[in-house]
C-alpha cells in the first residue's frame, strides 16, 4: 500500500451477510462475539470498519454502553459479489471511494 492510500477492512460477502443477520436480529452479544472472532473487520477506514468500531466503542465505557448504539449501522456498507472479498474489489477500483 502506497502513501495516501486508505486501509480497508478485508471482509467477504459471508461476513457481511452474517453481520446484517445479527443486526436484524438485534443480537448485540453475537455481534460483539463475531467482531472479536474476526478482528480484521475493524481495521481500516471503509464504511464497515468505521461502523463496527463506532459500535464497539459505544458499547464500552463507564456505564457499559447503555447509551450506545443498540446495533451497528451498516446502511453505507456496499454489497459484494459472491466469492469476492472487499480486498479484491478495492484492488480493482470498485470500492475506491472508501476512505475518501
């Protein structure tokens, strides 16, 4: 990665589908467990990483996150074609708007 390029979380369509399902179910504990098991999802400046970091940080704190978001907002996270990772899409330029 060269200077001036933003880092992006590496995730798959399976990751996105799983997270969206957990968000729909409102299962905050399962969302936190999924993020904990897949820490690469919070690395970067793309919409998924930013939404997950914001969610995790809102759940931490003095009062245990009672004022934090109940689930992460994934509305700005673009879909991926089946069998393609975000890393592949970014390399091809399809997700180049991330981090801008």
